[in-house]
C-alpha cells in the first residue's frame, strides 16, 4: 500500500470508529517494526518522527523507509511529522512526501502560536496535507527536550485558536505527560469540555503510561489520535540492553536488530489492539 494522505486517514478512522495510534520512529528498524505491528493487528495508524529526531534521520530517508515497509502491508498508514519545530522542518517533510504534519509552537504566546500555525497551514493545505497544532503544554521529556511547566489547555481559547489557525487536529494538554518519569493524570472532564468546543478532532500526546480505559473513554470526546513514543523506544533499547547485560561480548547487531524489530512490532500491535478493543 502507498502512504495514505492524512485527511483520508482521518476520514477512514472516523467512519470505522478507529482510534489512530501515532508511533514514533527513530530509525529503519523502528519504522519496519511499527508497520509490521499495525499490519499484524490489521488496524490503521501513523508512523511519525519528531523534528528533534530529524537530526539523526533525514525526512527523505524516513519517507523512503516507510514506503518500502508498506510494500507488503495492506493497512492504511500515514506518515506524520511530530512536534514540528519550524516552518523549514514542515516544508522539508511535506516535500519529502509526509502526509500529515504537526507544527508545535505551543511554547509561544497565544498570538505567536497562531501565526506559526497559520504559516504551516498555508503551505500544507496547498499540498492537501492536514496540520496538527498544540494549545497548552505537557510536562515531561520528549526525546531530549524537557519541559517542566504544566500548562493545561484553556477551553476558552480553543474555538478562537482553531478558527484562526485553520488547524485540522488539536493536541491538548489535560494532565497527559511526555515520557515515563512522570505519572499522567488525565482530566477527562476537561477533555470533554474541550471536545464540546473544538470543531476538529483531538490528539493525546504522551500515550505511554496512560491507562487504556482512559484512552477508550476519551474516544467519546472526539479523541482521534494517540501518540506513543517511549513504550516503543523502551522495547527497542531493552532488547540491546538485556543482551549486553547477559553477555558484554555480544556484538551480533544483525540478530539483535531483528529481535528489536520483533519486540517493537509486538508492542505496537498490542497498543493498537488495546486502544481499539
Ligand atoms: O509526540 C510524541 C509523544 O507524545 C510520545 O509520548 O513518549 O510519553 O509516549 P510518550
Ligand atoms: Zn508529544
């Protein structure tokens, strides 16, 4: 299958009442593993890569790997830029064939956040690519970016933000956290309030560690996309860590990489099935 356009993927998920996981990739092995996991589950989702990770993996390379991995797959998969840091990164990813984009200017004051999103929307919509934006900010660690401030999404700002920016998905901060060090405390009543105001579907970042019943309950509140990063990275890293602990002369990188693909794909399969159970 080809990489699916982001708008088509959103429509497909909405019409089948699917929750879309967005799994963060880092490299070749994780990209193949995510698509294998989705395919084994027979469920749709996203491969996504954060702007920060683009220091390691060029967008063209990730797009190529995703296309290659999808050759033997028959579930709809979109390719998403996660936490897009700049207009330049957004442009580079759209140009490389990404089918969905996040521009994250949530650290900026409200009006500046709006301006950054508007600029990305103008470019992405010209190419038929949907845009996710964030209002409020999450505590925790996303790869090597640490945020100590906990700033929940203010429902009073939502309508204005979505209308002015023209974004297609809204990432919310409702007690969800990035990484595995903090415990998420998702405020479902706040999510419900936001869902009643937001004209676009909602996105939950920091999926790792959020109880599955919370995610399934959030489906009632127009939650369409859930991001999972740390859970998959842990499955990847622990494969190598355990082998090295068992034998510090272990150097069979091919075998370990194949094992890592297996372990990450199992985790992705488990997650996509549970949130859609
Ligand atoms: O954008 C990526 C995520 O929000 C991943 O968060 O590592 O806590 O699952 P997580
Ligand atoms: Zn995130």
